[in-house]
């Protein structure tokens, strides 16, 4: 995360490395979620959001007075968001049925 933070500076020499690393992590996550049967667009969205959240969880873990709080939040995030059920392809979730 220190390198990622340093990449945020104007004309940082770490910008390209950080972008490549984040892109690789997103691609790997997307591929794993798709292997579980998740549609590509859902897997992409969840992977991008999850990666941003993971960075925040790491910061919280090292700064929180009680890291077990962060562990619990992380576990719930994975279960309730990242791996949450998704609608089958071609079906919009919570769409009222036509009568």
C-alpha cells in the first residue's frame, strides 16, 4: 500500500506499476468469480469494488484499535457482497412480473 499511495503523486514513477498490479488483481478476481458461474459484467463490477474495499480494509486493519472488528467486517463483505447470489443471465433482479 505504501507504493500504491506513492503512485498517487503527480508524475509518480509508481503509477504504471500500480495500475498494472491493480489490473492484474482485478482480472484474476473476475476470472475466479466467473469460474463460480457469475456473469462477466457482475464479476467485473464486484472485482473492482472488492479491490478498492480490500485496500481500505488493510488500512483499517493496521490503524484500528481492535483488528478483530476489521476481520469481521471483511468476512461479512466477502459473504454478503463479493460472493452474494446474482440473478441468472437475462433476468433483471426484483423486476415485477408482467400480468
